[in-house]
């Protein structure tokens, strides 16, 4: 499992009874996590907000602290991310992804040349921030205008507004097909597809049905000297080996390289490890 232990503004404090207790800078949150299947009482102490599941699906936040701000910021490296309490328990940032952000940053820096990055299902843009910070040109695509606007805020708060980035609200498959027709090429392609989703015009996305098609299409967008193709997934039932197979049957058929995969996760303060998804990565041999 790949872990990041230097995220000073985030800390996993405790785990038990289907819940996790976390510190986001100075704010303490208590929210569900499906991986936490063991019984253990947790001392909530001065928790600022609790997410309660609903029997009808979803749920809501109970704010316990009167002066809890609507949004606040956390920092990792030189990057500044805007955090807020969202529906369905989220905060707008997945801290375990710091491992992938570091990989992206290092790959771009080591390339020692101009690098163009395509970030699909780009959410609030942490990976885009990492790529911009390393000196890449970025195309950021997500079907949600709200997420794209949030990504713009993260780029701005990280002091990178003057860097070359295009923000697009679009269906990823349709966008990739248009890019193929245009003849555009990318050195690095990143994607973090959901299990299910809808595009900007109501297009239906299913990871199990559509991922292979999308990766196959994206392989046509890679430059003559590609650097990396990264897939991240939280989908239950999809193993890292499956993601490796997808890359092997698509990208690696055209560009012989190295394929690797692993879990990513977070180390709890009590030394337990919390798995938080998987990745598979194709890299050039150079």
C-alpha cells in the first residue's frame, strides 16, 4: 500500500463503527467510511461536524461548532486547497491522493521538457494543481460545472492562475473523441473515473461498461514520446489487476513500457492502515 506521511494539515485520528475521525487543519470531522467494518468506540472530543447517514440514501452534516466556517483551506507542499462540507459526506479533497500528486509532479519535473497533461474526471483539481506546479500545460475536464469552478479556486489559491490551464465542463468520452479528430496529443493522461456518473448533457457513465473504451480512445491521444498514463479508482469490485489488464491491452500495445499498480491509503494515528482505493500506472521505459 502506498502511503503519504507528510500531509501536515490532515490527520486520521481514529477508526471504528463504520466511521473515521479526522483533522483537517484545525477542524475535526466525523464521517462514514465503508472500509471500517470493526467495532471500536471513538472519543469524539471536540468534534466540529458529524455526517449522519440517511435510511433513504445520502445523509446530512450536523455542525457542532457554532463558528465553523463555510469553507477553509488546507495545505500540502506549496499547494492550497479549499475545503467545505458537501452532500454525501465529502469535503472536496481526497488526502490519500497526495501519493499520486507527488508521482505526477516528479514525472513532469524529471522529463526536463515541455509536458502536456490531460486530466479527466478532474474533480476539484488537486492533480491539475500538482501538474501546473511542476511546469506542465494542463487540460482539465469534468462534467460538473461546480467542480470545475472549485478547481479554478484551488489553482488560484495555490498561486498558479498565470500557468497554462484550460478548464472544460464536458463529458469525458465525447471530449476525447473530439480531441482525436483535432489531432491533439498529450504526454501524460490522468483519470479518476467514478463508478457511475452523468455527463454535462445527461450522458450516462459506468466504469465497468465504459472504462476500457475510454482508455482505448485515450491511447490515441498520447504523444510520440508519452510519459505516463494513470488510472485511479474507488470502485468496489474492480481490482488493481483489472486496471493493469486494461492498460496492457490498450496503452502498452502501442507504447511498450512499465505497468504497476497498488492500493493507496492513509495511516491512522493508532497505526492502523485505511485503504482508500487503487491505482494502475503505465510509464515509459525512459
